[in-house]
C-alpha cells in the first residue's frame, strides 16, 4: 500500500485488487481492509461527491445499497463507482460494516445535517432513515434508530415545537402543520411531544368555538386526529 499515499488512491487500489476476482480468502481479507479504511469518517466523507451533511449521508446509504450515484455525474472514473459495482454483486461484509460505522459516526455528531431550521432537519432525518430501512430491519441495526432518536431529542423540544407553530397564526392551519411534523418525527417519545402540543388545543373545552371562529373553509375539525 505504500505507493498509494492518498486515501482515494488507496481505496482505488483495493477496489482494483477486488476486481481481479482473487480467491475467497484473499477477497475477504481485502474487503475487511477496505472496511477499516471507511471506519475513518474522513476517508469516506472525502470520497463522497456531495457537499452537505445530509446529502453525504444519503450518498453513503446509497453506496451501502449498491445504488451509488455521483452528485458530480463523473461516475466511471470515481473510486466509489468501482466499489459500488462490486457491492452490487458481492456481500462484502467488511466494506458494508465500514460504511455503517461512518454513517453512525456522522449521526452521532450533533452538527445539523442541513444548516436550516427544525422542520427542514426533520425532513432530512425522515428521508435518510426511510432509505436505511430494509425488509428485515434497518441498515446498521437498532443503533441506527437509537441515533436518529437521539438527534431528534435535541431539536424536538417544547420550545422548538412552539416556535414552529408560531409560523401559522390561524389555529386550523397551525394544527394541520403540526400533524405533518408529527408524521415526520421518527421516535415515539418525540412524536408524543408533538401530540401533546396538538392535544393541548384539541382537548380544550373551547376548542370548537375557537376553531370555527377562523376555520373559513379549511379542514373540518373531525379530520385533525385523522391526520395523526
């Protein structure tokens, strides 16, 4: 590995070795070695073509699934293109484990995936988590869900829920918006926080009179809970 000084060159060299269809033992060894490279987040992150944190995560998940596409469009000459082609055909547990490790490390990082508000961040969470769902569980197992729950707990708070709701002065519009937030949230615990906010209005004895004072053709009250 000494001739390949840069990470991208080392990864490309390992991919080239795997493309030569070595023996099962040799393939497993190189696959494990490649996975060890990816456990260092700077390696995989440096190879991914996307810029934003959320887009990089989606790209890493796509690589795990063998459906990677370069954001730049320059795929055949990209080191990850070669690895993706291998992942389409082989189980490659070492490489996939390394990719999962890099994904989990990024999810552990409290830094925003989007750099925008809570609503946008929740949309990014939901899209990425949905992409990580498999027929028999999640990519990365239970830890994946736990990390998304942890990230959500930092941004889904009583204060942030009230701030989101303020964007909609009309009560019905506010409640419809909050039901959308309710569906976006991944964790049952965090979803309960949003539900409690909605209930604080819906269970108020004066709810119907307050609602119909400003509903004016918007969604009927009976459909609020139908949206949850």
